[in-house]
């Protein structure tokens, strides 16, 4: 038998009431619970629907969705790790190496142009901070429309942004320190600037790949129960 829209909504509410509100956990738990509830109702058609939900949840053990959540989070982290390695491999020594070389060339030309302008150190710091902020925000634009549709927070994407924000801010403060207190030669300054832009660009590309995969992986189950 197939569950009705109202019954699917009731299972979602059951999951959310227990504090499991990320889209990945909700969809995986919903898929498991819906299949189990369907099986119980097929076996005993006269069984109360709420009782079927309770029994399906009880079969998960004393930790309930918590064990389920840990497995999902571990799987998400493992997939993100593999994507990160694959993207770096592609852009550093794979078929997309030309794109990396193009980023380096553009970054070198930009910094050469900027260093010839009568900018103060404060203005340069603001510029670098703007670049850091852009690298964090740009990948998120890809997710905005999907997030509105899901109406849920994504564990993978939230975790990705948290890690990116921390890394980007570290890069920003190191660069700021070098600009304000460093005694680098013009050549080393150019190399540092180019390295920062390349690193931030690779971070943005990695984030985009992780977000795209996370959306595709979860969207399949979301559409199944939409």
C-alpha cells in the first residue's frame, strides 16, 4: 500500500518533534519510517496509524533516530572528503589544470595592477576581505532556491560554510598581518597575493561541488515524498 500525503506529513512531524530537523536526516528517516509503516499496515490493515509509527520507531532501538543521524552525518562527511580530494586532483594535476593556471595568471595581473594604485594598507585589507567574503557567499547562491523549497537546514551545507568561514578568516588575518607588518619584497608580496586568491578560488570550487552533490543526493528522496 502507499501512504497518503497526510500520513507522510504525520511521519515528518513525528521525526521533527524529536529534534531531527536537518533535511538529510529528515529524508533518510522518512524513507526508513515510511517503508516500515507501510509494511506494518500491509501486515495488519486494521492497525492504528499512530501505533504503526510508534512501532516503526521502536524498531530503531533505544537511541532511535540518533544512531541513524550519526550514520548519515558520517556518510555526508565521507562523501564531502572524497569530493574535496577529487576537485583538488582535477584542478591541480587533472583535466582542469588549465583553469588553475588561468586563475593564477588573472590573480597575478590583478595584484600587479592593484599594487600600482595609490591605495593605503587599509584599502588593500578591505579589498582582500571583500574577496574572502565573496568566496564564501558565491557558492551559497546556488543553494538559496533549493533551501526555500526544502524549508529545512542542510547539515552538509551548514558544515561546509562553517569550515569555509573559519579557513577564509584565517587566510584573511594572515594576509592582513603580512600587509601591515611584513617586510616582504615586491616579488614575495605578489606570490603571496596570488597564492591567497588561488586558495580562495579552490575553496569556492570545492564548496560548489560539495553543495551540488549534497543537493542531488537529498533531492532524489525529497521528490519521492514531496
